[in-house]
């Protein structure tokens, strides 16, 4: 966590070209509109270019094509947004607890906890758990029997890991997430629903971030698998035996049904639904609120649903949706008649 850093050092860490005073000190990040002296801003979208002339920022991260618009200190890079992301880590003020096991936690004597790990108050660590170096288990977390948490991972307050969950290194899970809960598996019987007990686990790779309130169900047979480098937003539902490939991104309120397979480098925008047992190949983007009902074998961007419009117009169009089949049949008949002439 940086309290103050020179532009010379920032340029080196961000792999940016410095145009300005190397000794100038930066103490915080801010927006173009709000930044003042000693603060670093960034320009990643042309929509904010108009703020360059009026900003009071001590320095700005920007692209080579925007340098003429600002007379002050500049950090020039081909990808300003990526540089900003890296800079944000230098100024992160999130408190880090000291290593050790809090006296108000409950830790089974068979658990293996690295000396550099931190276990917060009211956390419960069950038998057979292994927690790696520099891990942080926040207040009120539950880590179930035989789960494994790789080094430098962090569970924020009130995260629940059921039994047999495996986390890689540098995994961050935000408050209220539940990993390893039972999948929604039931069979019908004469007396109603019969539960299918979920006998698998959850396996999560390295460098994964999981948002608040997200649920990842354990596998029915075999594991639910989240690859390395995956980022998952808040309020996402991932059902049993789903597989998500490396470096994919799932935005808020995505829901993926059981045994679906999402490839590598896929992007599912907010509110996307994926039915069970389908497969998306690598490099698929699905736009917001789309429903995917069959497998996708070619990379690219896919959408479903209808765009918004004024309610009266939408209702007229909704009526016509129900007429499409009849219209298509009529056109087919007309086409056949035309071909006979």
C-alpha cells in the first residue's frame, strides 16, 4: 500500500513513459473531475476527454493520442485502463489483519494452518482443513471439513465453504458467498421429491475473484470446476458440475444450470442465463439478459431477447411475436405458388 510515490517510480511500475517531473509525489488516485494536486487520474474513454482542460490532477495516465490535451505531468501508455488497474493496487487502503488465530475462533486441532495466516473472530475451521501461507479468513467465516485454501487467498467476512472445497492460490471471495452448497438435484417418486445427495466437491483455480452473495454448488458426482483467472461478480448462481474455463468473466446475476460447460476467455454479461448440459466454446461473449438454450461452437458475440421500447409499442410487437409462425406459413405458401407459375 503506497502512501506516497514518485512519478519516476510509478512510471517504472506501470511500464509507462513519463512526461513531466520525475520527483513529483502522488498520494492518491482520483477521477479527472475530482483530482487535485498530488493525485493521479486516468483517461481511458474519449467520453471524458473534455475534462482534460479543466482538471487539477497532479498527473494523468493517458494514451499517446491524448497527450496534447493536458499540459501537466503525464504517464503515457497504450492501455491507460490497465495501468490504472495496476496503480489501484498501490493505493489500496483495505486493512489487513495481523497473522494469528483469534481467540474467539473455533479451530479443530487437526487443521493445518500456516503461521503467516490470519483467522478472524468467530471463524470456524473444521477437521482436516489446510490453509496456506498469508491467507486471511475473515470474521464469521466457515471452512468445512477437508477443504483446502491455497496461499495468499482471502475470505472476507461471513464466507461459507462447505466440506471438500479446494481453492487455489490468490483466490478472493467476498462476503456472503457460499461455495460447495448442494446442487438442485431431486427425482420424483410416488411420495414426492427424493433428494439426490451431492457427492462431489468444488475445485477453484488460482487468481480467481468471487463476488458477494455468489453461490457455487458442489458436484453431484465429480466436481464443479472454476478455472484459473476467472472473475465472478456479485449474486451469480453456478449449479452443480458446471465447468468454467480459464480467464472467463461472469457479471452480476448470471445463472448457469447444471453440467453446462463455459469455455476459456468467455464473457457472460449481466443477467445471462445458461441452460443445463450445453457447451460454450472458447471466446464466446453473451450480451446482457440473454438466454442460451443450446451449445455454441463458434467464437463470437451472441444475444437473445428483444430491445426495450415504449410500453405501448412493445405490447404491439409482443402480439406480433405470436403471429410469426402463421405469417411464416403464409409466406411459404405464397412462395410455393410463385414457383409453380
